């Protein structure tokens, strides 16, 4: 009879996070589509491409209790927490309503964003 051989379980390797292609950049004006802040408009402060989230000015406000440090005082600090990019929609520059976007290559090969409702291009604010 063969002796029992216990095999080691294979180690599961986690893949690195995939960066999502976002239709929003920092500086864009967006409107929130769902959640507690539905209908609010604000400027995108920061984009997190690894997690697919965006921080919008005045939206999803959280209170952070900060301990005092050597240079900073402690207390309650209110700041914007990031929301998922699918929960916000770009504002059409012509009509001022939320719109989907389409991408189109220019003559020089750069991608430009075009509003679906009006057909007007949306400038990237970098």
C-alpha cells in the first residue's frame, strides 16, 4: 500500500488592480445621479483611477476625527469622500444638463470628449 502524501495547497496570487478608463478628469463639473446627494452639482477635486472613484466638491461629506499632532490641531474635520465614477455624469457645456460622452480622435491623433446631447466638445481641464 502506498503511503499518504499530503500536498501543499497552491498559493493564490492576487492580480494587481486594473486601472479603469474614466470619462471624468479633475476640474470637470459633474452632477450626482444617485445616493444621498442626488442632484447636487460640483467640481471634481481628485480622480482615483485604480479604484474608479472621484472626489466631488460638496458631495459625500464625511466627518473625520483627527488627533492633534506636532504641527496640526486636533478636532473634527469635514472633507469629501470619493464616490464611484458611475454615480456622476458630466454637465453639457451648451445646455447645462447631464450628458453622456463620446470619444473622437482629432486630426493630430488626440482623443477629445464630445457631449452626446449637443455634439459640442468638452475641454479637458488639466
